C-alpha cells in the first residue's frame, strides 16, 4: 500500500509551519542582505583562523503599532548586559558579532555614553586649543581606548543594529544559519530583551493611528481608513486628555490587540544552529518563579544554559541553570557595597571580600 511507504521528507512539524508563516508574513529589515554579507565575511574570516566566535544579542525590541511607524511599544533594556558581556568575550579571545538594538549601549563606548555624566564632563581644554581627558579620568580612559583599538584593528568585532521584533528575528535566523560551519566553536548568547507580543501585519494600520475622525471629512478621503473604525457618528469628534478619564467612551479609546510572538528557541536549537552552543536569558520580576521558569525553558528547548535574572537585581546577581547541574548564583557587589568598599579604601572595580559584606547580604561567589 502506498500509505506504508516511508516518505523521504517527513511532514513539516508545527514549529516549521509557525516559522514559515511568521517569516513569510513579516517583511525582513531593509538592511538584511547587507548585514548578511558583512556577517558572512566576518564569520568566514574568524572560522579560517580557527577562532571561537560569539553572537551576542543585546537591547530591547520594538513592537510597531503602524506600518509607517510613528508609535511603538518598547521595553526597559538599555543593552548593558550585552555590551558589557561583549567586552568580556573579546578579552577571552572570542570574535564578537554584536546584534544590538539601534542606539543601545555599545562595548567600550558604553563607559562614556548614556551615562549620568555627559561625555564632555570627562574632557578639559589642553594646551594650544586642544581637548584632552581630565587627569582623574585619563588612566581609565586610556585602558578602554587601547582595548577598543585592539579589537577594532584586529577585526574582532562587528556590530549590526536592529529595531523591531521582526527585524531582530530575521537577523537572528540568518546569522545563526551562517554560523553553522563553526559547530561548537560558535556561541549564541541571547541577552536581548525580546518582546513576547506583537501586532501581526494583517491587523496593523498602514498610517499613523488617528485620535479624531477629522480625516474622514477630508475631500480626498472618500473611504474610511481602517484605523478610524473607532470614530463615532459625530461629524468631528475629538477627545482630549483633560476630560477623557476615567469615563472615556470605548469608541474613543485605543485598544491594542497583540498576538504572542512564536517561540523560536526550538527552531534555533534544532534547525538554525544545531551544533552551536546556546545560552539564553530569562528575565522575571517575581523572585518565586524565576528559577522554575529558567529550568522549564532549559527542559523545553534542550540548549546549554539559561541565565536567570530579576529586573530589580539584574545588575548584581544572576542564576545559572544548566542541564544536570545544581542552580548556581553568581553575585557581584551591589552599588551600596561598592561605595562602602571604596570608602574603606578598595579600588573601584575590585571584587569585595565576602567576609566584609554586611550581614544578610548575598555572598559574593
Ligand atoms: O539590557 P539590560 O542590561 O538593561 O538588561 C539585560 C536583560 C535583563 C535584558 C537580560 O539580562 C535578559 O534577561 N534578557 C532576556 C530577557 C527575556 O527575554 O526574558
């Protein structure tokens, strides 16, 4: 019977169907081909040198509300974890492909951008109208400058920006596939804060969503725009923020209806990068569920490591959740402990002696 003959190609599974649907429906970023060419050249160069290479993803992904995007949903991530980790990977000899949210923190320059101090505060006027680093900052700046120059001159670093969630996923899939020949010398370190929800293209307004129906009476506009569905029967009805709350008629509020972004970690692990080492991050705000969610993700996607962190403490503690190992917390001093330590005479970047921590504080590993 024909039915009993095993087919050469197995039927596509649900993950493949979701992938085809998502990537078919959500257009790639306009620079994807250019980024692929740059990434291919970078990967080939380091692969030929037998070097280890890491893809670090960093920063938040936006969720556009309009195709010609005026408004979007965003998240808190500044890219500190990704930019800082990239510096450590370079230090450890990895070539770093840095896939980051446009305008988020970058390795090296992060020390002087987005800071509470303006970078100009690190400078002073020098002799003959020149500009030089302030004496108290020069030593540290020189160290950062040397590391930056060394990475740049040896082509150890390539940065590629993204903006939206679909840009990010298109870039991630393409780069992960390009990294396949590296096998386990290729590491994917997924620190970007990836949106779980998005507006699917078929429900996205082409133009800026309107807050009045004034446009319906414009001579050129015989048809109602899809985004003006919430208009009322009045000829022109505006709502202003001063009298709109709390009794805003439903017809005047903007209701945003988001779909879940498909979970592509399984596709990444099994299809895009089957040999690569994969480290994902898990962010939570509720400490009681963090480890459970991290372990669940590891069991479900069968990759190599999940690093869990809480929004409020992410800068000084994380938990490593790995297959067959007990959970391991890694801690560095909190800002308060650093202040105490520097007023006690220790250097700014020195790890604290655990014995010097105040009672009840976490131990430094
Ligand atoms: O960018 P940042 O340093 O402020 O934050 C880093 C982080 C919390 C986004 C990262 O450590 C992380 O957990 N990323 C994964 C988030 C998630 O999608 O669950």
